[in-house]
C-alpha cells in the first residue's frame, strides 16, 4: 500500500520527468485541487521515494532537480492502482 502522496507523485511522473513544483501542480490539477502537496510533504516524499528506488533524479540545474519514475516505481503504482480498483468494485458490489 502506497501513501497517497507517493501514489499521486508516481502518477504525475508516469507522464514524464518533472521538477518538484511541476509535480505539485500536476497533482493539484489532476485532483481538481483536492490534493495540494505542501513543499515539506512533496520533498520528504521525493527523498523517501529516491531511497526506495521508486524514482531517480534525472538531471536539472542549480535551481531545479528533475525526477523520473523507475521500473520499480511503475510496478508499485500499477499494483496500487489494481488494489484501489478492487476496493471500489467491492464498495460498488455492496451498493455504496
């Protein structure tokens, strides 16, 4: 099970490499502003994801670091997507 911030960051990076601010903007736009990653949450999550091998730094300059998803990150987000879809199917089957 992935933390929500990690899930949304991986979804954003599945579309291509991004820097931190672009990731936060993508997550906000994709969730119609229901999820807004604070800088602290975003950069702590990115650091943890780097350590877990879910993402890698893919360059940048002195102002920005860019990140991209790894095959392990793609696998993790696919597995989490399947898990969430199964939960929705269960809820729907129960009339919710």
